[in-house]
C-alpha cells in the first residue's frame, strides 16, 4: 500500500495543488483589471444615477468580489482554450425607491444599458472585449486567458446608510473625527461582516427583470464548512474542480458550486492524507451527482445546484466520479516498488499537472487508514442469565 498525499499537497514541494492554483502574476493581473473597472464605474455611475436611472439624487455604487475568488477555490484551466479563468465582481446600487417586489421594474434594463455603455470606453482604452450575450451579467474579456463577469445588484438605500452609520459610530468611539470618517467610509467597500448584514438584494437581468439574490449565502455557508473541516476541504474542492476541467473540456460538466456543496455536505477531514480525503469525496460526489443537489441552509433548500446536467449528464458525471474514487484506491493499493504505476493511474484521472515524483510516494502499512476510519456503533452483545454453583 502507498501514501500518495505528498503528490497532491506538500509544503516544501511543487506538487499538484501548486500547479492548479492561480499564480501570483495571474492574480495581480485580475486584481488590477477589476480595480480599474471599479475606479472607472464608481464616479460615472454616480454621475448618471439621476439622468439615466431617474433617481431623485446621486448615489455611489459599491463593489464586491464574489464566486470562486471569495471562496478561494479558483483553479487554472486544464484546457486553454477554450477554458478560462474568471473573476466575479458585483456592482451594488443603493436605491431609495423600493417597491414591494424590489426597485422600479423599468430600472433593471436601464441599469444594464448604463453600466454596459460606461464600460465600452474603458474596454476600448484597455484593448479589452465587451460581451453582451449573458442575461445575468456583463462580461469583460481582459486577455486570452481570463475574463471578468460583472453582475448588477440593487439594495435599499436605507440598508447601506445603516451599515455606514454603524461603522462610523463604532469607529467614532475611538476617534473624534466623525465627519472625516463618514466621508472615508462612504468611498470604501464594505467588510465581510457588513456585507453579511445586507438583505433584500435584487439582481438585475438584461431582459429587464429583478430577481431576489443573496450572492453571499453560498460563500458564508462554504467558509463555515472550511472552518469546521479545515483547509483540507478547500484543497479537495480544488482537486475536484481540476479533475472536472480535465474531463469536460467544453466546460459543460458539474458546476463548481455543485461540487463544493456536494463535497462539503459529506466531508470528513483526514489529517495528512489528502489522497484518502479526495478518494472518499469523489465517492460521495458520485452519489450526489445522480440526483438533485440541495442545501437547506442555502436558498431555503429550494435551489437545485445540479440543474445544469440532464439525466444522461448526471449518470455520466456520477460514473466518472466513481471511477476517480476507485482509481485512487487502486493506486493506493499498489506495492511500494510500483510507485510509478500508481502515479500513472493518478495522472490518468487528474492530468499531467500531477508530478511524476516517485520520491514523494511513501509506503503505507495501512495503520494510518485504519486510524482514519471512525468507530462504528455496534449492538450490545446479548448475555444470557446464569447462576453460579
């Protein structure tokens, strides 16, 4: 038997986790691009809110990183092209006129047209491409390997004001510069806790609808699971996203959120054994992918996170996940002198980014795996009554 953990994760080695994570340069490029988008849109949206959106006063939008960069599960594409790295960057507009079903109905389409129009000049200046085919966001292609998706949201202005007021009040207890703090906080993005205090968020669609949305709900739930189960959960989700990208080149496999939720729901941390944790997570994922994937703590359990896949797609995905689990097990069961064969098995499932390093493979007596298995509850043995004599 073999320990394959160090092929996946090792602090002093360049291994699988390092090869699939975004590089520092990639992150820098994306951060600089989303900051330029923010700095371009913030004053221009504020200036246009009265004339273009019919609001009674100018308001300043807020901006929020969402999706895999907020979960910290982003991975480099396995195939480029057609796969790309993306950054979800939400624009949040404080709205004073709030009807029972959200902002005024006509504002959604105007909001889309405004932001898209404002981005055209920036894209021309930077040599970026603007794509307008998506109903739920605006896409900016910043280079050959990455794009930024910009969904548009609105929330009651009173909630923004309450959050800023609370932040100013808390800070003012430590400072006399209350007015200066208020001006400073009005220009800053909110902290994580302040975003969590935001409710009644509506997402605009290109077709002119407002849809209830809480983009932080998934993030809060997943980050709580990481805190519960350790960083190993985040790493395993990254391994499985890289596996998904390898086997679905066209990007039509299970969604990242579906994988994260299905894995986190059944996750059991295995200290020092990412190989075992990945094997068991793949097995749990194969079961989950056969049907709908719901989480009671997200969207009241109503959303099916496996809705992208039809019946055939679900069966195919389930079969591939089961194959991944069985192949990891087969690799672990190899004898010590067959470490190269074990690596070949893993690379067939995870790709050539997994290093061919037999020196990172260790013998496993099986004791570690036994210790990783939780104790099963057994029935109390039946003892017949006896008499001494």
